[in-house]
């Protein structure tokens, strides 16, 4: 266990996740949301707040948000509205952000998390709200280039975000990472976001403090919001560091929650530390009020039911089904489901066609996924179809080839795009006739009488020395068949 996990305190974590929704245009304008365009080339009068410009809601963004909220078991109110969140920042040209305050489009949901290696107990993480808002622009600082100026790119201003806020239900950095991984997987299965953290499509802020037992009772340290974490691993490391830092600060100062303002700290991934940035504003500081230019939105029970019908099977249910249907372990099911729908479909077709879920799981994880990574190939373009690989796995199960020869055949199938039988024929691989196998084993036993003596004395491992000789004489022989036949012949003597 780490130093943090041994410390005499309880970690309290709540997460705020901003998800960029997969729309072609922005939340309140027709500007493109495509990533990578030159700065300030994807803006409109609405995005930059020109006088007289009026926003119009992107219905597709609301539909994607609704799909996510339903999948997160949220309550969907019949009525929701838009609010202006007032604050000044250089990348916010309007001087306010259109968001949702007291009547969000969804609230009170949950997401279950677990660990296939039992690192922590399964937990239901409660969700306070999931609401829509527009993104701000991006400030670009040139200190690294030796310049003192900062520039503003407003391409991102107005991009639709779904902010998902949890209750402080997470008790460790490991649980926080597991929650984010499960949330990302769900979002990808729902096809509501590409969740690309490098492009800013998925951003995480973490609120963390400690509950410490003292002789005078439990005390809570001041809450800190940690930002600038660009990977789930960074989230885990940042929270581990911040928990220990807060404990050390409390030991030095004795400061508790309410005695100092809430602080925002940024994670320095290179130095592996958090650094203070500013004091955090309270909701009253933003002076929320209803946006006068946007109509409220209503959602009917019939719309919600239709979304529920269209959701399909979600990752948690899929994992449980794979375990029961194909007899694989929870860990293997987790690995397969985490690869996405394409690999999941490939595995299911392979398992059904080959008739052995465990064998199919092993080959997908050890060979298919490795090849996809090495070749940077998508599963949709994988040269060996599930049905062709199933033919090869059946040959292994029927003892026509061993696993080593099967992988040689697999490599040939990848390169030549032949079927398993065609590849075997090209490589000269064929099942050895039983009589030929028996004659070969008799020959080997006759030439190696010491092996016969060792086996009769209880040393069956001595047969191993004959397998290499057998493969030299006939590369097509199955090692298991050689071992079995030699033991049978010795037993008959």
C-alpha cells in the first residue's frame, strides 16, 4: 500500500467532468466545432458576443446530453432553462458564460464502479447533476518561447459541454480513476463524445479534502479544487499528492474547513506536485440570472422512454453477460469491453463460431490486440475476420495443430489474407496420421532406451527430450500427441 493509503485520515473526493459533445456545430451558433483549425477561424457574432447577436440552441447537443443523463440514471425534469454565469476572463468575450444553475437538465443520478482485481469494493457513485453549458475560448501563453504576451483563440468558445458533477462519494485516488474510466467507456459506447483528453474533449476537475480523527473529534481540512490534469493517471497521482500535502499542512497549521477560502491548485505533471493558483469563487460571485435570449426547454416522459429504448446494452451489463455467456473471467470481460464496440463484436463472433469463449478471449487479448497495436490498425480493417480465426481455433481444439504452429498460421493469414486451411496448405502444415505418429514414437523410444527407463521409474518429464526430436523429424506433429503416444507405448511394455 502507498504512504497515502496508510495515513490516518479519510480522503473525500468529488469530481467535475466536462465532456465535449459530438456535434458539428456549437451550442448556440452554427460555427464549426472541428478541432485543429487556425486560431479564430471558427467563430460567429454569437460566439464573440457582438451586440444584437442572438443565440439559438443546438437541438443535437441537447439530445446527446439527454442520452447521457438517462444512461447515468438521472432524473430528467420536465422543464429546464438557461442562465448567465457572470465573470470576466480574457477568453470569455461576452463577459458571461451560458450555463444552467438552479434548474439543470438532469440531476440525482449514479454510476457504479468496481475493480476486476478487487482493489476496492464495488461502489455506487452518486451524481448531483449533469447540465449543459458552452465552453470558453483558450488562452495561449508564450513564456516558454521567451515572449511575455498571451494570445486568445476563440475557436472553442461556444462548444457544447456536458458538465457531470458527483457527490463526494469517492474515497481514494484509485476509485476516482476507476470512475473516470467507467464514465469514459460509457460515453464512448453512447457515441456522445470522442473523449479525447489531448484535444480537450474530456476535462476533469477534482475537489478533495480530508476527514481526520483527533482526540477532540473528526475535523475536515479545507477543500481544494485540483485542475490541469491531462490523463486519468495524472488524476490519480495528483490526488495522491494532494491528500498527503493537505495532511502535512494541517499538521503544521491546524487549519480546518471554513477557516480559509476554497483554493484552486494546478497539477504540475513534470514536477509531480500541485501549485496554488487562486481562491475559488462561490456560486453567489457569479451573479447567475436567467438568460433573456433563450427559451426554456421541456422534455416529455415519452421522449425519455424513447431514449431509454434506444440506449442498448451498456458496458456494465455487457461485462456481466460475457462472464455468464462465454465463461470468461470478470477481468477478461473488462479488458474486452474496454476496447470498444468493435473489438467486443469481434470477440462475440469469434467465441460463438469457435465454440470456446475462453480460447477466443485468450487469442483476442494476446494476438488480435497486440497486432492492432503494432500495426496501428482499427478492428474494422483487421485482415483476419472473426470467422476465419474461428476456423484456426477449431483446428487447435481438434489437435490438428498446436498453439505454436497456430500462431505461425495466424501470421501467414495476416500477411496473405488466406483462410486458415489455405494458409496451412501453403505452409505445408497438416494433421499427422495416427499410424505415422505411432511409428515415429516407436522409433524415438528405440533410439532412447534411457528415456524409457526413466519413465518406468516414475520420471515422466523425461519424455520432454523426445518432443524436440519428433519436431525435427516431422514439424507437423503435436507435442501433446507425441507425449501421450510415447507414454502409452511405454505403458504397454
